[in-house]
C-alpha cells in the first residue's frame, strides 16, 4: 500500500509539471508572433543623460502651476461643500414648517 501511494505521488507530480502548447486558431493561424517584440518604440529618448537639454527651471514652474491649480481646486471643493451643507440646513428648516430659518441682519439694512 505504501508503494502504491509513492507511485501515485510520483505520477501526480509529473503531471503537474507538464507543459501544454497552445496553438492559435482562426485568422491568426499563419501569423508568427515573436514573444519578445515590444509594442512601443525604444525608450532611449527618455533615458536622459548629459546630451539632452534638461530645462530644470521650466519643469519647476510647471510643477508649481500644477500645485497651485490643485490647491485652488481643493479650496473650491471645500467652499462648495460648505455652501451645499448650509443650503440643505435652510431647506430642512423651511420644509419642517418653521419660520425665521435665515435671520436677516437689521443693522446692515439701516445703513
């Protein structure tokens, strides 16, 4: 019984490591595909080096502009969220039937 188990284990391990080749079907049957061909051009132009003119100042200005835009967008989003919350609070007050939901400053009107 022990020898049967060891033979079964050996056969199972051999079958686990078997490679199954897949063949293309249909219209791609005649087309050969090179496995290491890259779909993009060479990356040599992006590698950088001493021969390329790297405009550090321009990049920093663009980065600062992007940072300023991001900060302005965040501030606008926060302001908008606060305004929506105030409108919702006033609308809930009015829909519940209460009066004087948005008090009027009389001192500002007297001037």
